[in-house]
DNA sequence: TCTGCGATAATA
DNA sequence: ATTATCGCAGAC
């Protein structure tokens, strides 16, 4: 029996144990849930594909920074970038593959007041979680969360399915902010959603 | 609303 | 030197 919270099913490890290019579109419309009531629907994702992907952190093999990506699927890989931002991924595939999905945008669902307290710069609700570093700020994710288990949910975060299917017509496009393999259409988003980071 | 650019530091 | 970004300033 799958674990549930509030009648919503926590995504099982098998959901993540496959190619990141399959997981990324499947994560659209799932819900990232935090421990303190904050939650948001995932509306934009990007797949990173390890040894075959020059844009992936894991392209050149295991290091201290990317070690979590080489661990079991269903864990959260959190990294620091541009000298000031945190971004979070779900680890995918088999242990040792080094593949995962970057969470790029959420549609805020609950705990908006707490999100606002963490993102005073946001003037509108759609500026709360519309970007990979914005959503970590709003949800309270940082380096201390690197390696937590999203399936066990014991690290304060999990991803649940409330029955909303992924969009029938997800948009695939090139990934944002990458210089190598920029043409690979491994970014997916929910068409028309105002929380997507770029139009 | 759109575009260009500076901040800021770990990684390789 | 580069980077899986954000937010400000200035133009329109």
C-alpha cells in the first residue's frame, strides 16, 4: 500500500527509477510538499542525463558536490550556483547513473504567507516560485536538504499525486541557462501556466 | 513589458 | 574562466 498524506499518494521509488527524460514530463502537475504547510504544483522541469549530457553536473563523473546524484533514485539533489542560489533536483534512474530532473517552477498551492516571508521581493504570487532558485527560496530548500529522501519523506519534503494527470500537451523546449547541448529539448512545462519561468 | 548587465563564490 | 540565476536599471 502506497504511503499517503491527506489522501494524496506519495510518489513511490519506482516512479523515479527510470530515465530522467521520462520522469521530467511525468512530474508535471505533481505536488511538492514541505513540512510546514507550504506546497506547490510542479509546472516546469528539466532532465539532466549524466554521462551522455555535457550540460549535466555529473557529466565528468562523481565529485563531492554531485555525489547525491549518483545515489538511489527518489533522493533530492540540492546544489549551489552563481554564488548565491540553491536549486533542487530529483535523482532518477538506477544508482550510479547520475541522472535527475531539475525542478524549475511551481504554481503555489498552500502556505503562500510563509513563501512571501521568504521572498519579500515577490510582488505577485506568480513571482514566488517561477524559477529554480525562486522555488527553493519560497519552499525553504537549501544545502542542508541535499540527499534527503523524497519517498520516505523523512527529510521534510515529498512529492505527491492528487489525481491531476500530467498535461495532455506538455511543451518540450531547449533547457534554460545551459551553453552545451542547449538544443536538446529536455525542458518541459505546462502550456499556459503563468508560473512557468519563461514564455 | 522587455532587454542588458552586475552580483557573488564554488567548481574544475 | 565558467556557471542548471535573479533582480535592478533604463528604454519603450
